[in-house]
């Protein structure tokens, strides 16, 4: 099963965005961060 470089880059971008969203959601749970995030 061969994977094209473009597909791998796309997959890595999706994973990176997912991790970023998780990080943001965790930060939003912290009261002192709410003012900065919003």
C-alpha cells in the first residue's frame, strides 16, 4: 500500500489541527485563559 506525499501531508495536517483543537478546548476550561482566548 503506497501513500502519496500529498496524502501524508494532508493526513498530518488533519492530525495537527485535531491536536490544536484539543489544546484550545483544554485552555478554555481554565478561567484565567477565557479573557485571552475570547
